[in-house]
C-alpha cells in the first residue's frame, strides 16, 4: 500500500509540474524510471521501477483506479491517458478559496470540466442525500470529487470532499445575500413576500432585512430550533418560481438556482432535526413523569416499554443510545456530596431496578404498611396451626428468633422492600431525608429491628393465635391429655418453612379471587359474552400491574393509603367511597358503547388517565398514586362483571 500511495504522490507532482490535467502513460513511465535511478538509494521502494518493463507500474495504476484515485482512458491503440483525481480535488478546492475572496465567482459545475476529461473522475450523488449525510455527521473523506445533482433543469455542482459542507452553506448564504442586495432583486422579492403573507408583513420584512444584512444569523434560527423555516421556504419558492419561467439559463442564473436548492435542502434538514429534538425533549419529559410514578421501581426492560399518554412507545421518540445516556447521567451525576437522583438496587442478584432517590422513603413506608398486614396475618395463621398441634416455636417466646423470623417473612412477602432495606445507599438516603415526621430507619448506625419497622408485636400475634384455640386448650389437664394423642414426636414433625406462612396467605387470597371469577364464568354460557371478554382483558392487565407476591386487593389498599390523606376516619371513608363511585359510574358509561376488541391494557390506562385529569379529582394531591389506583379499581370492576 505504501508503494501505491507513493505512486499517487508522484502522479500529482508530475501533473503539477507539467501543468496538465492528463498524463500520458508512456511519458510517466519514463519519468518514474528516471526518478528511480536518481533516488533509489533514498527511497528503496523505487527499486521496483528500475527495469525496462512497465508491468509493475500497470499493477500499481490498476490499484489506484479501483480505489477511484485515478481514471485511465484509452485514446488510441497503445496510448493511455491518466487523470489524477486528487489533482482535480486540489484545483477545485482552490476554486472555492477564490469564491471566498470574490463571492461573485460562480460555483463550479459539471460543465466546467475540460472536454477531454472523462466524467468518471467525479462521483455523482443526489444533493439531498449528500447534504443530509454531511450535515448530520461530517465524515473523514478527502479523496472524492463529488457532483451534486439537483434536478435535470440545470447542471450539477462540483464539490471536493476535502472541504466541509459548512463552507458550502456559508458561501451559499453570501451569494443569496449578494443577489438580494441588488436593487432590482431586493424590492421585487420583498414585495412578493409581504403581499403573499397578509398579517405577517412586519415579521416578513424583519426577516428579509436580517437576511440581507446578516444572512448567517438569519439562518441560525433554522439551524438551532427550526424557526423561520416558513420564511426561508417562501423566499426559495418565489426565487425558483421566477427562474422557472426562463428557458435558457446563464451561468449566474445556474449559480442562483444551485444556491436556492442547497438552501431548500439545508433548511428542510434543520427543520426535521428541530422537530426530532422537540419530540425527544417531550418524550423525555414524559419519561421523567413515568419514572417518578408508581410502582416507582423499574427494570431496564420496563423503562424501554414506557408509553406516552397516547399509548405510543417512548422508545422510538428517543433512541436507545439517548435513553442509555440519560440513565447513565441520572445515575452518575451528583451535586456536591449528595447521591445521584437515580439509584439502582437488585433483588436476589436478578436484573437491577432503577428508582428515583426522592421516591425511596415514601415507597419504603408504603411497603412496610403493606408487608405488616401480610406478615401479621400469615404469622397468626401459622402460629395458630402450630399451637393446635401443641408445638411451641422459638419465635413465639424469644425476641431474637422472632426478629429472624420477621426477616425471613419480609424477604418472602416483600423482596423489593427487603432489598431496599439492605441497599448500600439507604443510610445516605435516610440521612438526606427531610420530610416532616420522617421514618426512623437507623439507630446507632444499625437498621432498627424489623418488629419496629413493621409495627408488629410478638406478644400481640401470639395472643391472637391463642385466642383462636378451642376453649379446652386453656384447661391444663384436658389440654395435656389431648396433647398425648395430637402432639407429634420431634422426629416426625414436618420442618416448618417461614416463607410458607406468607406465601400461604397470599395464595389463599388469590385462590379466593380466582374462585369468584370461575363462578362468574360458569354462569356465562354465551360463547361471545362481552363480560367474559372484559374479564379476560382485566386478568391480563392484572398480571402486568400486580406483583407476583401480592394481590389486587392488597395493591388497591396500598395505593389508597397514598392518595387518600384524610386523617379523620369518616372523611377517609367518604372520599374513598366517592372516588370508587366515580370510577364505577365512569366505567359503566364507557362500557355501554365500547366494543370488546377496543378494550386493552393500554385502553384501561388511558381511561384511568382521562378520569384522573377530570376536574372532579383535581384537588387530590398524589395523582400518580391515584392514577394507578383507578387502573387497579377498573381491573377489579371488570374482573367482577356479572354474566351478560
């Protein structure tokens, strides 16, 4: 490759010295042999050209031709002409430098090539494709002479790849400025613009004045935010319309049409980029809202499935790379010694969950309340069964085993909460938490006992379990006699698993809910029952929204406590009833005219959003929790629709 590139440099040097655009093969072969004889000691690669044969040189020229660095033509038998593309690139680069000094010099076009030069030395491309690619990302390319083709009415523009497209745009703007400064064009086009835009005369005049005075500043409005695109398109349209009436174009008119075409393409490009930026910004605003909405913790897969209020996926409105950059920035950028606003925690070494820092403490409080109810009920039921068999567990009598029992129960009932409580960032989050009446998580640098976190009392659970026992269990003699028959030997006792107590409670509730649905479906004998179809849709939505270790009723209760902040018991119940009735009436009206094929998980979400944004519910503060509650309550209503 070194030899090939050196041969190319010799071709360029020979062309420059001889001041010719074409090199005859025989003459160059003689030149390189003569050059090799004098410089072979300095440049060892020249040794290949010391012989009398031209085969080596032909091989190198074929390599250059295949790389489109030269073009070889046969003009007669045994005579070949070599055209060096880099020489033309340098020549036309100088031409553009001349235009910078004298803006009146026209752009070079395909007709400017000497007659004996083959058109193969240029690479013909559509101007739109070329400019869109270069304006998006300027590639490193210095070995091509492009011919930008606009349409068939005027010749294409020659542009060397060694120059940036920004220079072409800059020169185009200056040429348009130079044209509009001429008296015959200035008043003519200004009048056309103002007459064609009634009501916008002043703004159109201001745009035109700025364009004539500072064209690059006028173009910056399109480049940065897409503004003034209408004004630019109007101007280009009127100029093109005026020139299209002519049959034969002069060189200056061709130059003007090329400039107008370049501006049309560039303004359209920047307008589309501005629209994409606006779409991306709006999508990320929706992303910010969703990532701070229930359930507050999301996997990367969940985040990629985010949808806007119209049910359209956000991934597509912004790219995957932009999303990754946003997540990385939110997870890594800090202010002072504070934690970043987005944190990651894992559950049992599975895929990580993203959660906003300011949502961690409210989520812990909610999950603690939810887990407290589940654990209390499951332990009470499990201890009752143990006492029935005259078996006393260590956690019934001692605090340390009870705390270990609660830890195992919490891991089974709320793995999300358990992982958050053991996350490395929680001590800092708890320390930075300034909410009034904040929850105490640490004492003396250690996590407070689980019984305090969950507000669960060992004595209370034990007494509740004992109270459920038959009366004769409290009579010592009778209970002792019965235990002789019921109590199993230690070797035959089934080993208790603390997870079973919590899972049994949740599974029991799920089984009861499924039984209710099965009873309704048993009464639904019609093969095309609307109620049955709605129940199936609700079941699919429930599976998506309700965690595996929870139930629909438990999620409803948890979100109810988030948005219903009424302290008075009567006010709390009344508000809950009013909202439930509002949801029920709204869904009933919708179902009257809604076809089953139009109902889906996304439709339930959009219905919940519409109701949540209604004036009747605007006074409620925690709208994200309210929206999730409305979704879940609609699912519950759909699951329990009577047979149709």
